[in-house]
């Protein structure tokens, strides 16, 4: 619910609120509304005025920067047209050429000047080092080679500055000073240099471009540049109330020329702009006209991006003035207005409340009683109000009504408690009946399956084993008679042997499942760790077919009374199933430990875990059902069912824990002294 809806709900439900509103509305709504309008108009006008001021200051600074850039370009272009330079170039005197361009560099305040040939390669230089490098990759140089003079902002890395003059790299280097609110940066220094980069074509008498004159001025640490901007934009007396104007040139987000002070007279070179301004201007390419944190205080600031000749945003131009004097003047004026209005409002509220108290006291008592009842205090009553008017009589009637409701509530609670008891009793009866029904249903299904299997196996043993024996005997005769002549079909004979053996295994499993008592062996004390070791040997041919890593954690010390062959059958079945669940290899973990309950050893717990695909949740309840298998083209679905029957016969249990993609773990609990069960 929004605030207005909540206020409306309070007034709709409270007489006291309505009375207070009638008494205090002129004071509590009228005066705050007027003050809010005054605050809004003053803040809006204040922000618009300061934004307009800093915006016009930024335009002035931008025009001065453009004039300086054009001035450097004009100086280079004028020198490129000078007769003396052309005469020196025509004479080929390298010393005279170096003197001419050196004199021009010093006269125009440039930091370097090159003469390039028509391929953009350096031929003459005013600096100490002359390297025959190709500069045609710079867009301004490429433009001059095409006949267009120009001047731009470009950024030179530390190696490029050192190639011009090692002292130039030293001048450009600035230590980065940690700055509050700046973006995280692991750098400790800024070695790049921001240059005003100019180039003009050198043409022969026929107007053909035969070379380029290239020059540049380093802006890093150029304090005269920013001081001139500050003097132009913020003349003495242009900022009232003691505010101070500042100007800064940024390389990236680092101040390389500024008159912002860090402390005392030390300039804030190497400090960085706030992360908010950096994202707005450098990353998004927008102009910032608003208040911003500058080094150690808030300034009304104007930032605009500076782009190089490649169109990349490489820095920012900034002008701004200290906001605190303007803000303090505005806040002091508003505080005085607010104080006057507050005093008037308080006097009016005190007078109105004095006359409204007699009406609101009974109403407040009834409201507190309602609140206590809502919190669960059913014994809450209004009591005496000291009022003999309509409100006093209303409070007494309200208490009488609460007494009647309390009697009705107690009666309803008694009926509800009786109903809850009956529901719980009936639910328990239905739950027990349902569980008994499910158990009976499972037993009937198992009995029907066993009856069907018993009838089936009665004929299978005779009808299948006899033909199988005949087939096996004839195969032996065939192999004996043919001898070496059977070599061409030896593979086919082996396959028939395997299938005959598979038929016998299936018949044996059917008989074992249908008549487990006929296959029971004698019981002996068995070391489960030794049985695990024997099972690994017996299942070695399965493990050898796949890249299976076997991990043993055999810690059981207790021996159990069980038939050794039947325990081997259960464990081999679990191991083979685990191996088949890892067709691409994996980890087979075999675990044994003593089974303890209530501080006493009852037997052992054995576990076989694989790292395969796992068993789907919908298949988990059916894994021990007869004839259930997920291996469509192999298996009978009787292995786990027989294992379950064998373990149950000795009073133990078998369970599975699995999740898709996390493998499966089959656990077997065996008693040290078996308790024989008739269940299958």
C-alpha cells in the first residue's frame, strides 16, 4: 500500500485523526507546503544558475584550448612556407636546417620539430636525437602528406617521448597520488604525454608536396596553460562569497596540468578524477555539468572529453569553482526562513491542541483498547474515561459489547478444540488403514509374481535344460570330430557355447528367485573384507574392459554369520552393476565398516559406490522389483531382486542412494548373528 493510501485508511478509521486534522491542518499542511515549495524553487534555481555558469565557463575554456591548438598549427604552417627553410632544404645543409627549425621551435614554444620526407620519414630534427623513423601513421602527418595542414591532440607513450628527447619523457612523468572516490588503479605513475601535435606540407615551386614539417607542444605540467584558462574564465571578482575557480587538463583520469591545490601551494598534479565523472565523461563521452568531488572538496564542475586524432577519448578539460560558499549562503537563508515558519507553526499547534484535548482523550482510550485487542489481549477494556458526555457513554457501551464477544469467543474455541481432536483421531485411523492396505497389496503382488514364476520354472527346468544339454553335447561331439577342421567356425561355436551358458544362467536365476530355500547354503563366520577381495578378483575381467579406478576403504573388524557364496553373489552383482554404470570409466569405491546402533556393534555395513550417471528419481523405488531393468538389451532384472531376497533372509537389509549425475551407492547391512526371515 502506498503512503497516500495508508494515510487515507487512517483518516477513514479514526475519529481522533479527523479531529486532529481539522485542528492542525492549516498549520501542519499549509506551512510545510509553503516551505517545500520554497525549498524546491530555491534548489532548482540554485542548481540551474550554477550549472549555467559552469557551462558557459567550460565553453570559454574549450574555445581557448582550440585557439592554442590552432595557434600551434598556424606556427608550424607558417614555418613550412618560409623561404629561409625552403632555401636551407634546397641547399641540403643539415646544420643550417637544424638551426632554422630549432630557432622556430624556440620562438613558438614548441618541444620538438621534425622535417619529414615525402614518405613520412624523419630527415631533420630540432631535438638532440635524430632517428630515421616513419611518422606517416599519425593522422595529422598523413593529412599533411596529402596537402592538408592541421593540428590536433595526440598522446605519446613513454618510449615515443624518450625517442624525441629523454628530457621530454622526464618532464611528462607524473607520480599518481591516491585520491578519494577515484576508480581503483594499480599504477603509481603516468609516463605518457599529451601533445598538441601539428603538421604542415612543404611544397616545391610547382606545388608538389616534397615533405612535411611536424611539431608538438607537451601539455604535461604546462601550468601556464591552465593558469591562463583560469585567468580568462575566472577574473578577479567574478566569483562572489569567496569561491575560487580552477582549471585542469586530464590525461585519462589523471591531472597533468592544474591549478587545483592539494594542500598549501602544492598543485594536485597526479591526483585523479572521481569514478562517477570518469564513467560519465571518459567512458560514455558525455559532458558533465554538475557538482563533483575534486581532490578534497566539492566543486561546481564542468568536464568535457578530449579526443585525439584517432577519435579516441584520451583526456578531459575541466573548469569549476568551489561550491561551499554558495551552498552555505543558500542554506543559511533557507534555515532562517524555516526557523520563522517553525516558530509560528509550534505556537499554532499548541493553541489548537489545548482546545482539542478534552475531545480526544476518550477517543484515544478506545483506540488503545482496540490496539491491545488486535495484539491478542482479549481482556482489554476502556474503563472509566471521566467524561459524562456522548463519548463517555459510548466507551461504557463499547466495554459491554467486548464482554459479550469474549463469552462467544470462548464457546467457539471450545467447539474448535473438540473438532480438532476428532480430525486428528480420524486422520490417524485413515493413515494406519492406508498403510495396511499398501502392505497387503505389495504382498499380493509379490505372491502373484512368485506363483507365476513357480509355474513357469516347473516347465523351464525340463523343457529348456534338456534341449540345452543336447545342444551342448552335440557341440562337444562336433568339436571333437572336426578337430582342427573346425577352425573356420571356431568363433561361431564359441558364440553358441556362450548363449547356451546364458540360457542356463537365466534358468538358474529364475529357479533361485522362485525357490530361494532350495539354493541356500550352510552358514559360516565370514570376514567381509576377504570376500570383497575375492569378488574383485572374480570381477577383474569386467574391470579390465573399462578405465575403472578402484578405491578401497575396508575398515570392518566384525565377522558375520552368512553363506560365503551367497554373499559373493550379492557383492559381485553390485560390483558388475556399478561397472556397467560407468561405460566411459570412473571410480569404484568399496567400503566396509562396523554397524553400530545405540553404542553396540550389531554387524557390518558394506557399500559399493560408482561415479556413473546415477539413477533417475522415478526409478529408485523399483530397483529391487523382480524383472525391472534399465538395460534393455541385456540382463533379466532379477540380480538386485535376488540380492535383496538373500540379504533379507539373514535379517539384513539393502538400500540405494543416488541422484542423477552423481553416481549411485548400494549399501548392505548384515547382522553378526543372522535372524532368519521368511520374507523374499
